[in-house]
């Protein structure tokens, strides 16, 4: 569990609620089911309209990575790279087959299989680069639903405000109904702007960072597979491992 993400969400909510209390407002006035429905349903409806369903659902599933990010496996990958390099130099490229069969990472297993199959180094690198590009495109399209939602939410909030004002205008002769209409109008705007800037944009940015780190590790692994296939100097591979471990 990434407790920093949990704390960030709680601090954002606390800031709004505490500020509302310090201003003398009632916390219950921020709870408007109609405004919530307009902003949330409207925002994700607009996102679904622009996105293919598989990409939309993939993006929603990625939300868990914000609060439970993938483990940092850089040290483990560095050890694996050193083991691959040592085995290839000591026993030949075919010795990598046992690492291929034992690997739980599909990308690394594919790279090792290409080496064992004797694919030309340049062709191997091209295949792996294509695989990385496809993976990055797929992941970034999924992350984009959160950026899109952040862009739509404030506008949908304004739409909710207009609907609330229409309700107010329709009931000018009945003062008892004016308060609820005005509340929906203003709270819709709060929901739209607050949701976009306190949750949707931060989620999108964190997911982009996670994808960037995963792609960078794949790029280093692809370069290592090329180095091993060409029999490049061990120092080159050591430098790539050092770069991997310097990532943040």
C-alpha cells in the first residue's frame, strides 16, 4: 500500500472540509447527490464516449496502481542481467534457455527466447523496440482516460451549476425550493473543479510516472539483450545496470 497516496487523498478532503468549517459553513451543505450524479456520471460518460471500451476498463483497473504500486524490482532485474551475462559468456547463448523458462516477466522471457533462437542482434532489438512501443501506447491510452476526465469534470460542474440555476428560476415563486437549487448550482462547480485538481489529475500523473518507469526498464533490458547477443563488453552491460539502479 502506498500510504503517501492515501494520505494525499485524505489531506485534500480534509483541506476542503476544514476550510468549510472555518468559514462557518455546514459540512452537510457539501453533500449534494444531484450534483455528484451530474459531475461523476457526466464526466465518465463523456470519457467512455471518446474511448474504446477495453481501453476504458483497462484505465479504471489501473487506479489500484496509485494506491498499490508495482514493487520496485530494479535490484532483482540487475541481478538477473548479471546472471544472464555470466551464463552467456561462460556456457554460450543456449545456456539462457533455462532463464527463459524460469522468467515470470513476459518481456524478459521473449528477449531471452530471441537470443536462444539465434535471431540477429539488430533484428532482435527491432522486435523488442516494437514490443515496447506497443506496450507504452496501450498503457498511455489507458492512463489518458484520467487526464480526459480531469479536463471534462470542471465543465460538467458548470453544466450542473446551470441546471441548478434553471431549477432556481423555475421556482422563484416558491422560496422553500430556492435553497436546494442554489446549493446544487454551487456544489456542482466545487465537485467538478475539486475532483479534477485534487484527484483526477494527480491520478493521471502518478500513473504516467509508473508507466514511464516500466518502459524505461524494458528499454534497458532490450539494450542488454542486444549487448548479450552481440557479445559486447561486460563493462557496457555493467553501465546499463548502473543506470537502472540510479532510476528514481
